[in-house]
């Protein structure tokens, strides 16, 4: 098939998200095709995808089951109103998802992104307490360095300063626990760090300050991705769970990155054994192919809303595209691919090989920490004095020139390849990355 336009002649009109627009437009990096583990650029180069797009293409690119499902669906039923009407695939998908969700979570609310999943879960948490007659529980607790998307609720509970500081006073009634990064004690840990379970006790401090009776929910990423890949210290998530239980506070795991196989199980509750009350997801749900998110909800939370006259709407929330048929088809195609190829657990099987390859970079110039879990890796670099982020961004550009796609945040390199990566491709990825790191100033 011929590619239509590979290099547009005007790059001005498009204001790019989370991008150094001027730098990009001087030296564009343009992708025109993708298949399995690789992108093709407009100048015909193959780039190995070390990041699954933006942590989302978990099944790899151009996977036949997903492509066919989308093509068929768009021709058959492109759209059906989402309010007061349904279509078969959305029910089929919700049921299929509850097959892989924790046992107590058999209800799914669809959104279009991780950010919308977060807003949905936060609103559900506050509304849940209210329908239970506990309307004073309205506070939301997040964590420093947390990333929960870019909408107002998400940046309010989030803790990434550059995502918050430009946008005014944000939501009221929000507080933050301390983050869990402790490089002095935990540098070069393989898997979850040994130190830091006690950071969960910071929640007790916040509860003592505000009183539990005012707090609706705590939201955390089980593994904090965007901030630069921080694994939960051993015992930390369980301790959060215990404190929430003790005080009647809902625990929300934001699994937008960690869901759908990234950690070595369908969700992080499968690998950490700690079950939240709600889970927010997106990304890997459709393997990144069509925008879609989903909030998983504990049964009794859902049931608490199902009271009152039956002709009345129970929850005044939803999106035009909640459960869009084409998105549902993509998600069903992705699930089929995950199941057929064992991708939901592949990261745990390949994890030790990945871990060894990643940690072989220890000792290279400027590397001050390496972290990993499942098919996730992070390399923290010493920042250039007075020029934070520059060293990692230089690595990103050089890596792209050398044929691998990595992500950087601050001076941290993050890796999260499609779950189909082979051992030979892991070797290649880290071989090129080692060259990149060796040539850094
Ligand atoms: N929650 C979490 C935990 C996320 O990681 C979102 C919510 C928001 O999802 P949407 O679909 O609204 O973007 C995210 C998104 C990166 C990177 O490189 C991470 C995200 C998005 C883009 C880049 O770390 N996470």
C-alpha cells in the first residue's frame, strides 16, 4: 500500500502535546508505519519501539486480530449512542474484562483515556460515600510525584509540579502523601525496593490532620510510571490497604500503565497481592489502537448506586464515546491477542532476562540508579549541573538516531517495550542503549 503524505510541508498549525514544539519542528521525527516491534520513519528507517508507544501498545503494532476487528466493526456499526442505548460489544467487553479483573470487581465503566478514567473514579468515590449517607467524605488524597492524567481532578491529586504549577488553585480538599523514592537506601534494586514500607504511614499523618470522616479516597499508581518509574517498596501497598480499611477510605489503584500485562500479571493486584476498591485503566486496554479507558469497581460500590426508582439515572456521569463500538472491537481484539499469546503473564516470564540485561548498564557514565519490574526499566542519570533534563533528552535524540525509541522524564530514561519483545531484541535494545550512554557528555 502506498503511503500518502510522508512529510507535510507545514508543521506550524499543530500544537503538539507534551512536546518541545520548536525543537521538534526544526528536526521532525516522523513515524509513517509500524509493525510488531518497529516503527518506520518518513526517511525509511526502522526504529525499535522500546516504549510501546506511550506505554500502551502492549501487543505490539499492526496486530492482525485488532486490525481486523476494527475494520469489521467500523463497517458494521460505527457508533451507537452511549446513553440509554447499548450495543452487544460493549456488554461483551465488560464481561470479558471481569474475567481478568480481581474477583471482587465485576463492574466496568468506560471512558476514552486514562485522564477520564481518573476523573470518573474520583467522582464515583465521592458520590459513593454520599449515596451511603456519608456525604462529608469528600477529600481526595494523592501522592507527591504521582501522575493521574492532565484533567483538573488528576492534576490536583497528582504530584508532578510542572503539570500543576501553571494551572491555578486546582481542586480544593486534596492532600498528598510523600513519594517513595529513596535512592540513598534503594539504588540499583532489582524489583521492589526493600526500604520504604513506612512511607505509607504518611497517610496516618494526613488522616490525623483532616480526620478520616472527611476523606473519600486515596489514589496511587501501584508503580509510579511517568515520574520516572518508582516501584512500591516491599509491604508499602499492603500497608496503604490496611490503613484505608481501618478508616473506611476507598483505595484507588491507577493502573493506566500497570494494567494489561506490563507488570507480569493482568493487573498489579495479581503481582502484589493487594486488591484496591477501584482501578483506573486505559492504554493497554486496546493496545493503544483506539482511545479507550475503563474504571473497574468493586461490586458493592456499584450496588450502592442501584437504589431508588428504576426509571432514574443512577450516576450522572458518562462520555459521548463511553463504550464506542470501534473502541470495544479494538479492546476485544487486544484481549484475544493477549490471551492467545500469553502476553498478560509474559513480562513475568521474560522479567529475569530483561532485568539482567538492564542492570548490565550499571557502571556506565552518569548512571546513578537502575530500576525494574516486569517489562519496565528505568535508568536514572546524574543531571548536568544547572541544566536538568538536558542529559536525558540528549540520550533520547541520540537513541532515536541510532534506531531505538526510549522515553525520558527529567533525567530518567524509561523503557516499556511491547510485551512481544524477543530476547534477541532485548539484547539489541540494551546494546544500542549502552552505546548511547557511553557517548553522553
Ligand atoms: N494515569 C496514569 C498512571 C498514567 O500513566 C494517565 C493516568 C493519563 O492517561 P491519558 O490516556 O489521559 O494520557 C497516565 C498516562 C510517560 C507517559 O512517558 C505516561 C502517560 C502518558 C504519556 C506519557 O511516562 N501516562
